[in-house]
C-alpha cells in the first residue's frame, strides 16, 4: 500500500463496488445518496472506505473537505486507482481545518482490507 496522504484512521471497512461521487453521491451526514450506486444508503462516516476511485465532479473534493470539517467523513480512504479529486479534498481539509484524512493506494496484487482496520 502506498500512502498518498498521511494520517491515522480506524474503522470498519466499507467496500464499494463502484466509483462514487462525493458531490451529489453523498450527503453531509456521510450517507451514499446516489440512487444508482450499488451501496445506496450506506453510511461512510467513520469507516475505512475501499473503492476504485471517485466518479467526478471536481466539486467532490469540496464536499469531502466539508464532511471532514463536520466530522462525517470516512476515517480513511483506500483506492485501487489514483484519484486526484479525493487527494485534493484531503489536502484542502488539512490546510483549512487541520483535519487529516489518510488516503492510500493499493497495489494491484494486494488483498482488500476487511473487518476493522487502523491505518
């Protein structure tokens, strides 16, 4: 696993089967609200989210930063593909709100984390 943005987070793993847009795909409580997403309704707040990448829009980074400010963001995000939108949200939240979100990138041959993990 490669660290894209440092931080520490502990939580139950939430595996997403498809990319997710934080803008329009989640709400400020940390729930997935996109009715077309396979995990519609799932709570991401406080969980270690494992997903391929985000699904546009660049505004997703500001929604993620706002969730971090409110304390309703994931505890960590583990990606299987590089994603500058997620990374930007983590960087902005750290600069504006002094809140750190670990963002990691899995190697293609690494198993996906399961259960409760600490990053």
